[in-house]
């Protein structure tokens, strides 16, 4: 379960980076060109979007990396990253997978009470 949390956290964080780049870039474009904001809509909480664009992928990748050794801390970071992405960016086509990966990875990391035990598959 720790390995699954590690992979889900890192993959979710990488996808969240793409979403974060787009959202941070959109806030910059709207700040510099008011016409684009009038055409496509203004951002309500610009500073929170910018902070979440940086922090959510960082928390997801760090939580995934921690999941193998410190499962509880890694799981909490993954859950925080998923919650931050949901609150900042909403649930949509481009955010459903990073949010889902982070939340499932966080639950798996927290559920891993002890290290994975090697077992024979035959």
C-alpha cells in the first residue's frame, strides 16, 4: 500500500503541476490584459489560486515521496494536497485525476499501518 501511495502521489503531483502552471499563467494574463478577463472571466481569489498552484503539487509530490517511510505524514500531505486542489480549482475534467490520485494515495498511506511484508506469490 505504501508503494501505491508513493506512485499515486507522485503522478498526481505531476499532473497537478500542469494544472497549476495553467492557473498561475491565467492569473498573470488576466492581470496584464483586462480584455481577456472581461471575455473569459476574472479570478475571484487570485492570491489563493497562485499559492495553491505552487503548494498543491509540492505537497502531493512530497507526500508521495514520504509515503514509503513516514506513511502517516505522507498520507496527511496527500490529503491536504487533494483538498487544496479541490477548493482552489474545483472538480473538472483536468482536475479530477490529480485530486483522485492524491486522495486515494493519502488514504492508502494512512491505511498502511506497518511496512509491506514480502510474501511469496506462488
